[in-house]
C-alpha cells in the first residue's frame, strides 16, 4: 500500500516531534513558573500539569510506535516496533498511552470549568485552591485509568481476532500477528453475531468523549454569551487577560477537534458498519503526537504575558550581535 511507504518518514518525524515537544513544553513550564506573574494559583499548576503530561505522551509515542489499522469490521491498535522481548510490558505501555491521551482531554475540560467558575461563581474556586483540588486530579486519573482498563478488558487479543486480522496485517506491514503486540476490536463473528465486549469498548470511548465535550461546550457557550457583561467589573488589564485565556481555551479545543478527534471518531466507529476495506488509519493517529505542541503554541501565541517574554528572548541574539559589533568597531586598528 502506498500509505505504508510513509511509515519510515513517520518514525523519524515522531522523533523530531518528540524533541520539539519537549523543548516547547519545557520552555512553557519555565515561562509559567518564572516569568508570567499574572498567571498564578491553580490555573498555573494546570498549565504545568498539562505540559508535563504532553511530554510523557510524546515520549511514549516515540518509544512504542503505536499504530491503528482498520480491516472490515476489525480495528487493531498495535505497536509497529521491532520484535519486543517482553509482550506484557509493551502491552501495558499501550494501555498507559491511551490513558495519558484521555487524561489530556479531561484536563482541558477541567480548565474550562475553572475559567467558568472564575467568571460566574468564584465561591466554587475553593475547590481548586484548597486540598479539595485533589478531586480534579482524581478525576483526570480515573478517566485515564478508565480508558486503560477499557482497552484491556474490552479489546483483548484472542484467537478469533488475531485470525481475523492476520492476513491484512501481513499483507500491509509484513508482520506476523502472533509476534505483534496490540489490542483488537472485531465487532462481528463468522456467523455475523455481535461481539458485545468490543462494541462496549467503542461505546465507552465515544461516551467519554461526549461527556468531555458537553462540559466544554456548556462552559464555552455560557462564557461567550455572558462574558462581556461579567468582565465590566474587572480592571482593564485583568479583562484583557481573561479574554485572552478564554480565546486560548477555545482554540485549544477547536483546532485539536478538527485535526485529531473528527478524523479519529469515524475510524473508531467504522467496525460497527462492517465495511469491506483496508485502511491504514494509523496515519491519522500519527497526528496525535502534535497535540501537546499545538496546545502550548496556542497558549504562548495568544496570551500577552507569554508573547512579551518570547519577544525578550528573541531580542537577546540581536543584542549580543550589536554588542560584539560595537566592541569590534571601537577597537583601534594598528597598522604596521
């Protein structure tokens, strides 16, 4: 298949994306801790937490080489890495990888809740500013664990699913299914009956995404319609900051939704319709490694506090060059 010819490039690209993600997110963490004085409290810690999770996510992506492959009523989530010595460790890594991804989505939904309460119900901010904030960390952890357990219990590798995907996997990737670490979703048996545990896996992931998006859409639309009225009592500087943070959240949910989630949902649901096709859906999945970088770039591009610090950083090389040039031109030239 032509698509698979891009895999060597995708592997190298994942390494570049990982390196850039680490640099971008470490820089964001540094600016958040040391430079942006107006971003403080719980929101500051959420930014740091999101950046840290993003680094972990990209590290796992570069290490495990997770991939998706669709075949008729089947979907395989597997590692394209070389022969692994320990199947269980790689399998656990793939489980954790899915959990980390879901944790990022749920943490973004929590940020919407925080901004909503900041504007409309500041009394509830005590749930972010005291020991009660443990509830939110627990929420993120449980969502992540939920995805990990769903893939383990509802999409296990069994004899029927391996046989179903065997020929397609070998024809496309020249990989032996018995030596491949992964999870399998095959919705229909040979007699066309439903494998309900696989359907439950698809339904569980879709349900969780819907819950997160309901939170985001409710908080986002309410803030958009009533924000200007509420911000009238804020100082000009604080008003601009709140508007920038709101714009950041909207972009952080809109852009990833268009690039990542919208293409991913049809891939996830395709086995339900028993279409006769083979598709290397992992090419879409490869885009997921860009998620943490895009979110961080949006934040640093929109919020003025970050833009100012970045401009200062960019001016350092030119200032050094001017200083060196000035010293060079002022140095007397001795002619012999």
